[in-house]
C-alpha cells in the first residue's frame, strides 16, 4: 500500500506529465496562448528531472542498488530502446503527413535517419531529447551515489551538491553545448536531478523545510513556532508558499524570464502543492492514478495522438471548435490514448512490446 510520501511523489508526477502534454499540445501558431506556453515551459522539464532525482534516490540508495553494470543495462532497455524504436516508427506518419507537419522532412535518406537518431533536435519527436539526457544523468549519479556507501548521508550529499553545482556553473559559463544525443543538456539538467536527490535525502525524516524540521547541513530545529508543528498550520504554511510561488512565477514570466529562477520557483510551487493536506488523496482516483502510473508511457506515445489531432482540428479547423476546448480535448486524448495502449500491452504481456514502450 502506498504511503503519504509515495502519493505526494505520484501527485507531482501527475502534475508534471499533464504540464508536459499541455506544453506539447496546441496549434503551430501559439500567439493567442503564448503566455500559457511560456509559463509551462519556464519550469516543466526541470520539474521532471527533479522528480526523476527523487525516484532515483529511493530506488538506488534506499535499496542499496549500487551496481553500475545493472543500472546501465536496465536504463538502456527502459530509455534507449524506446528512443530508437519509436523514433523510427515516427518516421512513418512524419513522411506520410510531411506537407502538414510543423517540421517537414524533405525526403528520407540514411543520413536523415542517422541525424534524427543521434541529434535529437532533428528527431521527428523533438522532445525525445529527454531520453538520452536522463540516461546519461542516471549513469553519472549512479557513480556519484557511491559516496553514500563510504560516508554518512550529510557529507555524501554535500559532496554531491558541490560537484553537481560546479559542473552546472562551469558548463554554463563556458556555454558547453554538445548536440550529440544532447550530452550538453546533461550538464544543465543534472543540477535539478541533484536537487531531487537532496530533497529525498531529508523528506522522510521530517527534515525538509516544507515538513518543518531540521534544515539540511545544519544542527537543531529551525522551526521554533509550535503553530508550524501542527498539521493544519503546516498546511496553511504550504498554501502560502504555493500562492507566493505562483504569483512570483507569473510575474517572472511577464517581466523577468530567467529560466533558472523560474525553474526553481516552479519546483517549489509544485512540491509545496503536494504538501497541502489531503492533496495527495487526489491520486486515489483511478484516472489520475493511471496518469501518474503511466506517465513515462504518456511521454513516449503522446506525440502520435497530438499530431493527428492538430492536423485535423487545428490546421483543418474541422468542427470550428473554440481553441480552449480544442486544447482541453487534445490534452485529454494525449493522456488517455497512451494509458490505454500501456494497459493493453500489459495484458498482452509480450516482453518485446513492453520494452518498446518502457
């Protein structure tokens, strides 16, 4: 049975994948909804890496799984096989509907396919860059997390924070940008992954700032007020953080759109929302629970219904559906269709099919 911490993470996964799908939905011309997409894009992928860091820590350190060979094999099957196979499958509708595509393919050749596979910016599913990037980040942190076998958690966490932050700063200053499998992006997004690890180190001990306990790398309790120790006041405190972070996000996107700053505020926004009392109870509803459970499959497969929906209802404007309704429908279809496929694949129980969709 899931505990409250598990449901909080599931809640964050649900919100994260819904934001991703909304961000990928909509017509090619987004001028009427530009702020909405800017708002989502200002933090949704760092949030995904943050959540991945939490899940990685709980599956590696908390279960003492430090075998590098096993992880490489496991993550290659889960991430790289879907990346290469689904990319190749995506060429079929991409070529057939090339005249209607947002990024048309001018003729198919071996060079086109190789470029798409190894330069994710040329991939038919452009947001697939996430898959090789998270693969390299997993390997990188699998090596770093060995500090937890040799040192106490506080020292190991501090070392990882220093190394990760140093790489983040240096590669940003020198503008390191390696396009091959988007290795350059690993240096940027590994920092948010690290924040997820740090958060998971302390959250189960009541040491998270949100849970009103000890602050990382310090001694003693930083929450002196007895009011904040009570559930309802802690919930109110989190609600205030959610409100402030949401307002801050809106203002930053309107007047000062620094992506590092908006990413951090966005992570605080969603994480704080998960700590509002009873919020995690929403994950008990089967629809939302399935969205969280199959969030990876939604990420892998949502492009296909999105493309067909965009061509039929946006570009051809069939039915004269208002844009806001059309976006809701596009998002719903892009969430539901992959879940149906994932459930069907589980029932068929064929290993090769499961490998394709993660």
